[in-house]
């Protein structure tokens, strides 16, 4: 299992690396470095922070989902942002999972294994439903001036 951890906090990357013993863990401290690794390595799953230097995690997520070469890579957001809006935005942008910091390494591993247990077709179907719902919510927001 090849996991890419994208977080500007070295201690978070270290905790994830230690918690995922037995998996090959790649690390990136910002969005451009993550995109470079995704282009060069076969990555099975990305753990992606939202608040990153140079490029936000949401921008990385959107670029990955728009690049057909890497669009199928599962992405789990790993962030300190706990608002419902952050959750919704991440899922509607194509995230496959969402874990908040601080996290239990065993719970993180369970989320990773759960996401990886779904087939690529199942993940694509879920993303399509998320995008459909996002369109409905956008329409409601604009209709009611929210």
C-alpha cells in the first residue's frame, strides 16, 4: 500500500507514518510537491490537509479530480477544519473521506482501509452523487440568497 501524506506539519506526517507501519508512506509539505509525486509515483491513496502553503488542499483536490491520469486516486482529507461546510465542500469536490485532527491512528487506518475496500467504480459513483447534490445545493443557495 502506497500512501501520500500531504501536510505542512512535519509532526503530523511523522505520526501518520508511524501509525501506518507496514505501508509505504510518501510525504509532501505542499500542494505542488504532492502533484509532482502523484505524477511520478503509483499512489494508492492520498491523505490531504486543507490548509497548505502555496496551494490549498482543496485546490489540490480539484486539480487531481480534473486530471484523468490521477483522478481515480482516492483522497481522504486529514484536517483540523471541523465545520460542516468544510466537510460538505470536501465531499462535493470529490474527497472520498474526511478525518479531523487530532486523530486516532487506528481510526485513520480504518477510514483508509474502508475507502480502499470500495472499487474505483463505486468511488466514482459516489463522487457523481456528491457533485449532483452540490449542484442542487448551489441552486438553492442562489435561489434564496444564502
